[in-house]
C-alpha cells in the first residue's frame, strides 16, 4: 500500500484507522398543530437518522487529508467521532493506537480539535491567560510550554494580540489566537473543522501557510473540512468526498478530478467581435470579444492549433474547468470510490 504522497506505507504508519463506522441519532418528529403536540406528550414518535454510514478509511502519519461534501453530509460528525466527543453507534475507531471515546488523558494530550465557528478561549481574558490554563490542563512543564507558546506566537504573528481580551479581537485575529491555544500542547493529530470560516482571503492564506509549516515542523497528521476549495487544494494532496454519511470517493485530488473531467476550456479574444467559433467547440460564454469554448480533452491540441493558425483571434488561453465542477460531478455519481 502507498501513501497519498506516493511513498510506501507500512502498518505502523497508520495513525488513524476507521472500520465500518456508524453513527445514528433518534430524532423526534410530529405533525403540526395542537392535537399532534398534545399527542406527542403521551406517544413520542422518533425517526432514526444515520449521520455516518459504514465509513472505512485509514490515514498515515504526517498526511494532510481534506474532507469535502455538502452541508449535512456528515463531515463534522465524523471529526467529532474521531476526536472522542461523540460515541459511535457501531464500528471501530483507532487514533494513535487508542479508542477516542475512552477519553484517556494520555491520548487527549496528543490530539486537538479546532472548530472555526466555536470559541474555545475565555472571552473576557487575554489569550495569554487561556494559554496558561491550557498548560495546566495538559500538565505541560514550564519550559516545554514556553517553547511551544513562543513558537506559535512567532508563526502566527500574534505577539501583540495575546495580551488583549479575546472579545476585543477581530475575527481573523481571534482565529489565530484560537489556533495557538488549541496547539500549545503540540498535538500529533489535528482535526480542523472549517478553520478559515468567515475569514478574508488574506487571513485564509496566513492560516494555510501556518498549517503547512506546522505539518512540516512536527510531522503532524491533519484532517481538514472546508467549504473553501482553496484550503483543500493548498493543503491536501488526498481528499475524501462524503455525501449522506457515506464515502463517495477517496484518493489524490488530481487523480479524482482527472477521472471525471472530460474537457478543457479555451478562452479567446476575437480579432473581430462578430466571428462565430461554434465550429471549433461548444461556446459556453461570450462577452463582447471574449469567448469561452468547451472542447473534448482529446481534441484540445488540434483545436488550439487551428485557432492559432486562423486570423480570427488575438489571444488564447487553455485551462481545466473549475475544480468545483469536478467535485460536484463526483458527488452526483460521476466516479466511484
């Protein structure tokens, strides 16, 4: 077996192992109206909902794996199962050789769960005080704590922020100090749920740069969910696509996309805005002199050569269609896992 980076993979590489994992909830339901409300007091009707359904996968040490899927697909539930916040209905989960749901102190010191829409630091205290609290929680020695804290402060550039009450920080500033607080014990496995949620483009780039550096420095294993494709493309060679609680596809991002992308897009600038290019391919967009064509992959080279040889265009660009289109096609059944 090989890792997503192409290197050989041995059993001791596996830091996360998931087999036939299932998580079900009992959801109460009733019809609208007073009669139904009164009746539910005596006879409660419930429906079983599967948030995670027979999921199996493994992750090697040092891998950065992205989880993609629509809202309600089960991504956050899966991270909560892996971190031990939720107990599975059935199946097996092993993280760093431990069962997460047992919540062993020695195990908790080696993992971290960070949720982009949740505050974990004390709202009215400076972040530095919350860092000290985490030092006590994780029973870190003073020298070990200071070394880790100072490294995170440098990497995240938050030296001036940690002395301010968290409530006075902007969203981007708060996210950076939240990350530092979550990683001050230098976990070996990171579960990140939407870590760049709501941040501007500049701050998203800073967070991604930090995560790459942390992974490099500490060989940390990272599982990441995000609705921003830029996060996944920048950080993760491997992606796991989830829909309705099931894994739809699992593999290298480039490989999955190649399986479903059957065409390329050619954008051209016309020499004469009235020219018709429908003989060269499918015209999918036209804005004045700019025209975008969809051409089968196998025909791209020939069509490009014909366009260049003609006197119809003054500029030409060839690119793959947006990666979001490929992911949507896979989730719709374009490729199997």
